[in-house]
């Protein structure tokens, strides 16, 4: 069982972070960055995040795992069909990767290869079913596996999405398809998170709240314009704008959000975008 | 209908650089309706070709250019003019262009780019609502196609990019799943939300498509 699975099962408050593979083959900064992480249970390894082509998430996750960092492998439906996704999951298992975050994936329009043909052969619910099937010993064609993988599959959710009931229908489907934990989009407001967690209570699936470290008002506006599903509310943008030291204000905002997560959720997922050294300060 | 548009003129210019005399073909069906290959557009093409120093040996607008036998018949009617030409220029969808190219030995230059099977919102506004997947889910989705009108073709509800019910790919467009959800609610039924939709059977859409009516259509 992965540490993440154990700690969540044991009711411990977990901390996850994320690392993006390089554009190119130089793994040193990513491996180095992972080594320096403190107080983190597992690290998400992103998969062509924002539809920008990078080294494969599986390759970096395998390296991290072998150098002793527990990973959460992100896999999207955008770039691979059902055969490639199954192959990669079996490959991940062979490298000892257990934690998965199975995603639809941002549309290719947002990235650096907008002319690529999007795949979306499966959606995230179907991919969770696929992982559950592999764990039960058969592939999607019903053929038996020689060596059965063990996974701890997770899914993503935007707790502030509207219409709420529509979003939550899909959460219910993801749980039915085998999602054992959720990691959320960046959380910016207490109210929507509280409402979401109240709806989650009967499902008994742990939720790790997404916390984004914003360094400036400019960055917040950029995220609003360019990252699907991220909507930094105007009052927060103003706080960053009016602050003498925007980075310190961003840290303060992140700390408040971690506080809400401690009150409502089972963990936090810290998106520090290159400022991993600030993680202890965010958790303090 | 099939929505198509005229290719960029510099691309056409290049494709026609080795040809002096041309026979023009339009289509009276879709290409006429979307103002890409009807009488009017064939005439405009002829005028443009004149400015390029090209000669036109004749022209025809075929009833439905995708009908291979009908295209053959029309080309036979214009045998001499076709014979005279160095190439045929076809203002029809890719299907129509291939009816022509399968009926003549001569070079065929397609003048249009074919885009999608489109509904007409109002004159000159076309929207893709069906992408011919071969396994229709509309009866469960309140008559709104997620395969086509969701930018990712998702089958089990909206992605994380939906913002206030709008699509992450184009905020002018409403998320297909929100529309499906609202219409099902109005109809007081669960529809597609009652089950987890399994992965799509894409073998239904194996290309190239072939279909024959049973008993020869009788
Ligand atoms: S599900 Fe959509 S794409 Fe498939 S046949 Fe029906 S309308 Fe067309
Ligand atoms: S926002 Fe809605 S329509 Fe757009 S890609 Fe996501 S699910 Fe599909």
C-alpha cells in the first residue's frame, strides 16, 4: 500500500506537491527539486500539463519512485487511446507506481501543439473503470493479465464549479468507477469548499484541497485568462494588488486556504510553481 | 449538409500553375446552399481564372456531385469541353471532388475545403451538431450530442474546465453537458446521468465507411 493510501486510511492530514517533467531530457532539476521537498507525502508528476509537450510523466515518475520519492502519476485522456493508456498503467505498476490521478486533460488548444489531433478515446470516468479492471486482473477487452497491478486511483474535481449538481453527478460516477481520493482544483473561497465537503460526506472518499501560491495580481489575472477551471476571485486579486509585498500576501492567502483544508478536508495539494522552498512556510 | 469553403486563392493558383484550359464543376446541393460551389461561385471562379490568364472550356453544376453515376452522366454530356481541358476544377465537398476524379482520367483540382456536417442556424451561420459516430446516444442526452458539441467528446458529464456552465475551449459557447443537464431536468428525467456510459465503440465508425441496403433496398 502506498504511503498516501496508508496515511489517508489512518486519518492523517496529507500534503502533496507537484513537479512538472522538463521540456527535454534533463531530469536533474526535477529530481533535485523532489529531494528538497520537506513534509510532503507524495508528489504529483504532471502529464503534458496545459497541453504543453514535455518528457513523459511516466518516465519521470519512475525515476522519482526509484530514488525514493513517492509519486502520484497524472495521466490524461487527451494524448493516448485506450490501448496506450492501459500499456502505460501496466508500465507504471512495473515501476512501483501506485498512486494515480486520472484526468480528462486540458484541451490541446491551450498548449504548444494546438494542431495536434486530440484523442479523448476515453473520459476520466471510463479511465477509472479501466484502472479498476486492470486491478481486478483483466484488460478492457476482458483478457486476463499475467501479473496484476495494484493502484490507488484518484480523480480531480473543481469544488466551486457551477452548476453544482451537474459537477457532483460526475463526482458520484467517479467514486462508483473506483476513485479512492480526490485532488481539487485550486480553492479560493471557503463557502464553495464547505458546500462541496458537505456533499462529499456520505461518499466517504478523502479530499485533498488544491492550494495555489500566487505571487502577484498579474499572475492571478494570467491564471484566470489561461488556465481552464481556475477563477481567482476579484477580492483576492485586489489583496495582491494592494499589498506592499505581494509574495508575502500570496503566502498569507495560501496559509488561510490550508487552514480551511485542515478544518474541512483530508489534505492539501500545494501548487507552488517553482517555489517549493516556500512549502514549510505555507504549512506553518 | 456538408459545409465547405473556397480554398485560399494562392493555394489554387499554385495547384493550377501547369494548366491553361479548365473545365469547371459545381454542385447544386450542399455546396450551393453554403455559397461555395453553386452557379454563382462557378461564375466567380471563371472570372478570377480569366484574370489569371486561364481559359475555361465549359462548366456544369451537377445535381448532387456526390452521386457517382450522375456525375458520370453529366460529364458525358459535356464530353467535348472536358476533353479539351487540361484539368477539371471542382467546387464541391471532398466527396463530390472524388466522384469527379473517379470518373475521369484527367487531373482534377479541388477548389474547396470541406469542414463538417452542419446545421443551418440562420443564413450563412453553420454549426456542427453530429459527427456521424455510428452509435447514436441522442436518446439519452435529451437530443444534444456530446460526442460532437462537447469539445472533448466526453460521455459522462462535464470536464473540470467548465466555468459557470461555459466551455473551457470557447467561453462564447455553453458547455454541452450543461445544456444536456438542463434539458433533461426540464423533461424530469435522468437520461444519461442514470448510468456510467461505457467507452464508445469506435469500430462502428471504421474508415472507410461502407454501407449497403439489405435486399438491395426493396
Ligand atoms: S451521438 Fe452525436 S455524432 Fe453520434 S450519431 Fe448521434 S448525433 Fe451524430
Ligand atoms: S467545458 Fe463542457 S463542452 Fe467544453 S470540453 Fe469541458 S465538458 Fe466539453
